[in-house]
């Protein structure tokens, strides 16, 4: 492999020898060389595995990757110099890590798409499971979509005011012990396992309404216990990013502190705040355990009233469908299809939320033109 | 409408640390007073105590008296917010509100305070303030564009327009030109000369030529040593301070023999 190019100094001709003498000049591999080498590694390794009769894409990719890293470092060290060899080696490692990180994500999305698409249609999105018995090739996810939207909507309506005002207190007003205590407990709350949040609300509901009462509101409160600390944390960061100069500019115009916060600090940070809230929402929308405990899993009807008994949601629907996969005959197969299709629905809902977050932050962020 | 400021025996503390000690001075109305002195000698800190802006910093407090004509600025019954409406401020770094247009930035004082005003009156204030700030001709065709899109010098003049739009009696300027090129600096110095007909102006500057050019009176601040509070060394007519100051320290600073 001697695909090196002799690069002559293209500047003024007199510089060439001097540059060489100072050691500033090195030969360089052509830009296409890494790609050619990678292709070469893949072909050689794939061929070797094929000859041994053990061809499989995963080990081929792994071995080819290692072979590429070793050979690019060796070639670069001989042709170029040590520093470039290190650069090429580390660049290669970074790309490998990136690919390793992308594999599960792409594989997950592809699998859900391939299996979910079988049952994913308008019918599935627009009917509930009311009156559907397991062996029926019918039923859909509409009631779970409604439930998820209602529960997370109520949870957001509870979490955003509480979380945002806590963040405003911590950043703008908080001093000393109380501020430290709040920050500490918010951090602790971030680590609460979701099932514990569910149990907390179950206990609360038993105290208030007696045992056996599950409804959407209980689920929303359990989710807001999980959501509030995330909202506080992200809003805190966003409010801290607002330059102090803007606050001072406002004070210097004779604007009181609360108006400064409402009219200068919050509008300046609004894009980041919205993104943070939507990310928190996306984080809780897939919670299953607390919803099984609090909103129940018996509901098959379309229920948009958060205080009217059990409420289905997408993650619980998936869980229930997966449990039904063990049923004999066609019932198990239908349940599996429903589980995949509902998973696809959930992913799409979350993707729509992220899209909304991106649009909102683009729309609201301060413009300079 | 310009008012006189009388400061007597003013000490400024950050927590337990005394930053400025025993300042007594008079700032004359309709004139420009320059504060000069090396970095960290308390000029800006002292400036910020004049409109109670230092209270924004946690732990900062003041002993002594500041009189704005007959009003005791530190009287317990005086609202700092009202003081800041009387005494406007322009900062070292231009800080237009990024969420607002040029037009809204100028009338921000009224807008942020939820004051209602009709469109004609608002237009008048915007045009007058921008003309005062020598910015009108440059921005009159794009008043609805964001203020953050202007150049650094234009932004600083926008901030001055914003400060004068609330019609204060005193204008404090904390190194307003330190981040600007010579052309923009000149524009702002011209502006200061024009504004002093109606306002009392106090300007902190590190640029001694600037102090000599724009100010009528100059105050020199200095530290007694590291960790010591800053003091007012000498104050007088700018001509006198720059030609034959009373104190040796002042002369050394002006002639660049220490710093």
C-alpha cells in the first residue's frame, strides 16, 4: 500500500527546502485513502470469513473495524508522522463509538416500524378495545391515546406552574439555607424510581378515597411527581443562561423585580423553557409502572374524564398486550401485533412532541435580523 | 430637570469587605463629571450606589448619605425602583433586550412598567430619544427589526436612547465606550456633550483623553493598597486635575507613572 502523494510546497518555490529542513513539512495521505482502506478491510475480512464458511455481518464489521484502525495507524505512522497517526487513529475510534451508539437506536426504530406497521392503520388508531375479546381480529388504541393525552396533559398542567415557579424562586429570589434545601430535594426527587411515585399516590388515594380507587387524575399526579424535578432542573439552567446585564438594564429603567422577571427574564428564556418542558413530558409519557398502580389497567372504553375510574394509556396498553401474547391460538398473535403497533404509536407521539419542541424553540428564540 | 447629587461620608461594603471608604463629593447639574482611577478602585461600585443599583448584588450595603437635590436616596421610605427612574444608567456592555424590536427597546421603560400610552405619544418619544442619541437617521427605516441586530456602537446608542426615554434627571455611564471603536466612541462623546444641556451626567472611564475631552469636573479614585478600600483622592475642574493636580498620586496616575 504505497498510495502516498509527494506533496511539493506550492507556495513560493524558495520555501520548499527550508520547510523540509525545519521539519514542518510532511508527506500526506490523499483524502480518499481512509475510505479506500476501509473498503479494502471490509472486502478482505468478509472474504476471509466467507472462505471459512462463517459469514455473518456483525463479526465481519467488528473485525474489519479493528483491522482498519490498526492499518490506518500503521500506514499513517510510516508515511506521515506520529502526530497525524494518532489523529487518524483517534478519529477512527470516535467514528466507531458513534456507530456503536447508533446501532441500538436504529435497530430499535427499524424493528418497531417493521412489526408495528402490520396493524398500524386508521382503524387501529380510531377504535377502542371495548367489547373486543382476545380471539377477535379487531380493536384498537384510540382509548389509550386519549388516556395518554389526558393524563400527561393534566400532569403537565400541574408540573409546569409548580416547576417553573420553583425555578424562578431558586434562581431569582432564593438565598441561603432554604434555597440549598430546595435544590437538594429537587435533586433527590430526580432520582425517585417511578414505581415509588406510583405507590405514593396509591397511598394518598387510599387515605383520601379508600382502597380500590384508580383514575386518570391519580396517574397524572404520579407522573407530575416525576416531572416536576425535571422541569425545575431544566428551567433553572435556562433562567441562569439569561445574562445578568438584561436584568440590570431593566432595573436601571426603574422596573420592579417581579416585572423584570415576567417581562424580560421569562420571554428571553422562553425557547429553552419550552424545550425543557417538552423533554420532561416526553420522559414521563412512556412511564408504565406508576400508571398501572394509579390509573388501573382494566379500562377498555374511551374515557376522557380523569376522575371517572380507570383510564388506559399507551404504555399500559403495550404491557397488557404483551401479557396477552401468551394466550393460545390466534389471540396471542393478535396481541403481539397490537403491542408492536401501540409501541409504534407511542414513538410517533413522542417524535411529534420533539418536533414541536424544535419548532417552538426556533419560533420563540430571539432573532437578530 | 437636571439635579445635583450630594454625597457625604459614603462607605460601601460587600459583606464584611469595605470596598469604598469615606467619599464626599458634589456632582453639579448640567455638567459632565468623570470618574477616573485604576481598575478595582471602586469607581463603578461607587457609581452604582448613586442609583441603588448595587443592591442587586447580594451582600452589598451602604453607609452614609446620598442627596438628590432634596431627596435622601437612602431614606427608608424611598423606593429604590423610583430612584432608578430618576437616575438612569448606561452599562459597559450594550445590553438591548433581545426579545424586543428597536422601537420597543426605546420605550422599554414604559412598556415593562405596563404604562399605557397611545401610539402618537410613543412614536414621539421614540423619535425624540433616537434623535437625541444620534441614531434616528440610521434606524428610522427598520424600527421593527430586533435591537440585537445593530452594530456594537449602535446598540450602545440604542441603550442611551432607552435610558433617556424615561426622562431621568441624572444619567450614570459605566465605561460606555470601552467596548467600542474610535468612530462609535466619538459619536457617543458628541452625544454626551449634547445631553449635558439637559442632564446631570456621571461617566466612569479608563480613557484619560476621554475624561479630558468630555468632562467638566473629574474625580480621581485610588486604592491605599491591595485589600484596602478605594478612596476619593481628589476632585476638581477637569483642567486643573489634568494640568496641576494638588496631590502627587493624581499627578502620577495622569502622567502614567504608575498603574
